[in-house]
């Protein structure tokens, strides 16, 4: 807790204060608010890392071998092979591991 005096989390204090106020949390200790902000930052980071892993698995399973035989220039270059596109399916799979459902309702097609 002593290290939180000088630490500035990525989520600004104003944003943390706003959401804590919305849920009815009242506290004047800045260190506690920073600790909550740091926990939220870690949670978002873990979800993003898991979504990235799902995207890499999906990319490698769907066509990673087909792109190996392409020439090293143009759209199939080595630079494009390292790019990974996160989709809503990847994010939904990562959120499902944490018990969060992020699917569209069935009436949206």
C-alpha cells in the first residue's frame, strides 16, 4: 500500500472516482482507489491477453500452413504473417472464461 502513494495507474483517478461514485462506494483514501484502479487495469489486461491467445489459435488453426508457401513480398509478406486481428468471437471466448457473456441477443442477426 505504501508504494501506491507514488504510483499512477493507467486508468485516471477521475475515471475511477466516477465509477466508484456510480456504484455508491465512498472512500477518501487515494491509495485504496489506486489499488482498485490497478485491479481493474490487471483485469482488462488479462482479458486482452486471453483474447489475443484465442486469436492466435484461431489464425494458426485456420490457415497458418497455407500462407507458408506464399512469396515474401506483397500482401503475404512476413510482416503480414505476424499481424493478428482480434474479433468479437475472440473477445467473447476470453470473457466466457471469466463468466461474462458478451454475445449479441438472438434478435440481432
